[in-house]
C-alpha cells in the first residue's frame, strides 16, 4: 500500500466527507465505501450503492472512544479496558437502544464500532466525524483489492476514489460486549 498518511490527509477527501459525500478509500483493513454515520441520507445512499441487505448494520469507524457518546451509547470502564487492550483491527458491538439511530442499527439495537490504530486515519475521523465503512463491494461480491476493482463496482456513483494501492487485508475481528462485562467473539 502507498503511504497511508498521504491518502488520509487529503483535503478534498475531508471536504467531500464533511459535506455528506461518499468515498471509496483505504481503511485500516480493506477498501471501504465510506460516508458520515450521523447523516441518514449518506448512510442510505451507501446501502443502495452496495445493494446491502436493509437489516444488516455497518461498522462505524471512530477516531476516539468518546465519540460513542454521539450515538447515546453507555459504556463502562470495563468495556473501555477491553476496547483499549484488544489486538487490532477489532470491531466492538455495543447496545444502542435509541430509535433515533435505527437507520444505523437497522432494528438490531446494537452498533459495531472500530478505532483504527493508524494515527492519520484517526485524525481524518476526528475531522469528518464517525464514518460508516462497509467493504467496497456490492453485497455478495469480493471486496475490491484496488481502485480499479472499486470503479468497476461503483463507476461514477461515488463522489471520490482514494487510491491506496493494492490492499489484501481481511475484515476485522468482531466482538460483542455485553452489559455484564462478558464478550462473545462473532467473527475471528
């Protein structure tokens, strides 16, 4: 992969995302089709572009654990400790009972969050706010390994493509954090 800090520090990318646009860009795992998680129209647009099952929530990338408050999510010190001490990349599912976020939790009343380890990506997220970041592929097809594959999938239906070279990573581990402090590993 090319130098990531260059791709995540792109002023045009930041502006596009802050204005509710949709971009295909490298994440900490794979290429993602990303947009503001707190903008309903952007989230719905990504679902439509991916042809994603309407009852399947997306993972939300956040720059800092304090961003969970934007989703009315209560987390304990125990949860915080688990999140901070787990090997990355790991996405954590927490309860999100607030119906205001049903466009994100899709009726599951839970949301999955991940804080990337790359400081440059964290900085981007602090500038843009939380981003939903499903893999850059239509439902049922393989994730795009490069921008050419992503363009084959999405053509000119996204606002911006950010080339990070070839990415052959894998999806993050997914862990459900329960109220009682226990955890369940849902995806290795």
